[in-house]
């Protein structure tokens, strides 16, 4: 049996493409529908009510495309909105928190884990609560909202002085804390992982989208929901797709020219 329905993935913008990259690697025969809410990014500086409203609309858009699973490939949605919206749809919804927490709890040697994310993610305290429940000794969290803009604007080269400077400002406290593991709690952040790593040598970085994509692949296989033909990805955005298309390759890890369809949600 083959389940040819697409997998739905959404994010506030480009960051969720990191999950698409990983899903395509693990599940090359799955069709994927991606929605990036580029007209309303960033989510991380908005109130929980607004984030929940946007996330519900994003999921609804994907649900109408008869998807077999929805992945909220956004740290902000996963921490702030997922619990409120996941029962509204008759498909399984994944966020990016639980698998990242499990991976960090496994990776840490000294029990000290750090989390970076948007303001909304850090204020939610969700990563912290789950890490402590998973046996982590201490958690230090730091909001890094400018990273989202830097990534969306393409300031991602390893030697970019501006991003390096922002990194130093945001991450010095984490460096001093002695945390040996860092969760990149926003799906935009893996794009600047090498800059973060250069500032925090020896710290294990956890990419939530990557961990979650592996879980999605297992879930589909365990439930007989994999597809044996397909492999295409359709992209939808809520603002002009030109800059999305221009930057998508950085997230997808290739030079593919993609077409982003504009939708009103
Ligand atoms: N990718 C979103 C996240 O993981 C980006 C942040 C935002 O929209 O502020 O949180």
C-alpha cells in the first residue's frame, strides 16, 4: 500500500525549508507542500494569540491540500501554538520541540543544556520545562531575534562580521555557562550553525528540524503511510515569492530554482 498524499510543512518564512531538505533526503518519494508565511514573518516578536491565529491558518491551508501529516517546522509555532491547534485537524501534527529535547538530553555529558530561539519561544519556557523533565540538570535560554533577520537577509557567510558580532553579543552568556549542548530552537538558525560553532567550540549543536524529520520518516513507515512514487515539492508563500525563491537554495542546500506560488490565506 502506498499513501500518495503529500506531507505538509509550514513555517513563518524560509526556516522550515531546513526540514524540507531533510525530509527530501530521508523520503525521496514523498510529495511535499510547503507554506512560508512570508507576508507575516517574523512570528517570534508577536503575542501568543497572534501566533496561534496565524499557525491555525497555516495548518488549515495545508489541511485543505489533503496532506497526510503536518509538520510545524517553526520553533515559535511549536512552542507557543501547537498544543492549541493540533486537535483541530484530522491528521497528525508534529512540532520541532520533542525530538530536539530528546536529542539534547542524550547528547549532553555535563547535563547543562542551552537553548536559543525567538522571544516568543524563550518566553514560553517550553524547551526549558521539557529539558528538565527529560533529566537535564540545568538549562540556560537566550532569545536571539536578530538571527532571524540576518538569515532572511542572507547574512549567512561564515566570515560575515555583522552576524559574528551579533553572535558574540547574544551567546557570551551561554559560553560562560559551561553548557555543552545547544538547541538551535528556531528553524532559521541552522543556516548560521558554523558561525555559532566558531563562537562556541566544542558545544554540540542540535538541529530540531533534522531530529524531527527523522521522527516523521519513522512515523510514516511504522504506520504504513509512505509513498512509493512522487518526490515533488510545491512552495506557497503569503507575500511576493521573488526573494523567497532567491534565498531558498541556501536552506535547501542546493542551487535549485524554485517557483513560489503566492496565496492569500
Ligand atoms: N522559523 C521560525 C522559528 O523557528 C522563525 C522565527 C520567526 O518567525 O520569528 O521560530
